[in-house]
């Protein structure tokens, strides 16, 4: 099985534009290198016409030169630009522009203050039940916007869920999005994303991945927020996918007894092996999440604890680089459909 390793994200380092080898992007001044991987580099930027003291309120993700001839990498950037213009929603990262026809290949987005859910969880933060539901519902609203436009996200995971200090969620990285009912290209014929969050149908010929696959991935994220661990853990991608296909997820009532039964039941439904047993649309999931949120709203502590907002401040975060520091990223051929 072919795998495309894209490296790990390197932490932000202070840079200035002077004395650097930053790429030249017409109309933009690159102020600092924020993140980098083998695939791309993300810079903070401001318009070239802006005053020098104007804050760099934009992010430019630039494809590394060695990937410019790879059709899959170029297609990732093309889809981000396409969907960023096609689907506008408060919980989807806005794409303001970009270029894919000739180098440098890049995407322009707003710079987001805060952290990804992955960063927060890695630092030991655990949302209470109402906040976990709130986060999941905002992600589901972003998926609903994509679904109504005929698309699925394809790579829902904590690295692609951004939390602002206010608690506002932005879903990142539309490079792996696809239209389930449309004929695919080279990228669509690959399994993409992190194995720990992929629905069983990604490695099976019984069902074709669709929006319900995104809902499964969101169920894994919700399970992780509520318990502090993944439902399945394995040392290899093949074993991980076997567990997703065949093993039942651990019961939330045993791992997190404080989680209400209705919430535990919803998570179990999201993690159903067969797509027909999951919520069929994001709209259906949103309705169930809202009902649960209302029941648990009095227990919500986000606004009552300024430390949570402080925890999310101090670092900006920009579009994901198709990398994962803890779980292997892979691009592999999709098994034949039956």
C-alpha cells in the first residue's frame, strides 16, 4: 500500500522579512514563518500596500517547490481555493484567494488567533460535557454547509478543528474534500487523513465514503474530548483500520461515568460500523446535539473560567499542513468498490 509521508510540523519560530529566503508573492509582504512541513510553509502576511506597522492579519500557505509537480499536492490547494469560494460559512475557514496554475502555489486565508483542538488536548485540556457538545455541534454545522453543496470534508480530526479564545470553532483544511457522487481523480482514488479518525468504509468495498464518514470521524473526536483517549489505539495503520472495521468502541459509561447516558448513546451511534446506523445527515446530528446542549447548558463552564480563554491565547494557528505529529498521515489507494 503506497504511503505518502509529509513530515511533522515544526513549531513557530520568530522571523523577520529581512535576510530571509521567503518566496516572493506579488501583492503580499511575508512577515514571519509560522509553520512548516515537507509539503508546505505557512507565513503570516499583510498586503504589500499596508503600512509597516499594520498587524499581519493573513496567512499564506505556500506549496514547497519539490511538490509543485505532484498532481495530488496541486489538487489539494486547488480544492481549498475552490471550496473556500463556493461554500461560505462562519465555521469554515474562509479562503480569500490563491494561485495554482503556476508557481508559487499558495492559498490566502485570515490568520486565526487561538489553537487547534489537538493542541489543547495535547496540553491536557479537557472540555466539560456541554462544551464538548458545543464544539461538536459547530463542526457539524460546517459539515452541513459542505453537505448542502454536495461535498464532504474527508479529514475531520482535532488538528483540523480550530478554537478561538471565545470558543468559536473553525473547521480547517478543505484540501481533502471530495464530492461523493462525482467521478474522482488521482486524489479521490486515495485514502487520506489520519487512520485513528477514519470511518470503516475507507478501507472497505462495501460502502463508499460520504458525509456519514465525516460524522463517524466527528464521533471519534467527541469520544476523545469526553474520555481523554481515542476509541481505538494500535501500532500500525492496518491494525487501526481492522479495529475500526471490526471492534466495538469502549463504553463511555465505563471510561467517563459522568457523561450522561444520552450523550454516550449519541457517540455510540456516531461510531456505528455501518453508515446506515449513524445519523444520515449533519442536520440530523445538529438537532440531536442541540437537544443535548440545552439539557446540559447549566453545566457549561467555558465563559465562567477565563483561564480557558487564556489557555487559547498566545499563539495563532493557520491552515493545517496535511501533517500529524502523533498519528501517521498516509495517502493510499482506495480498495476497489463492489
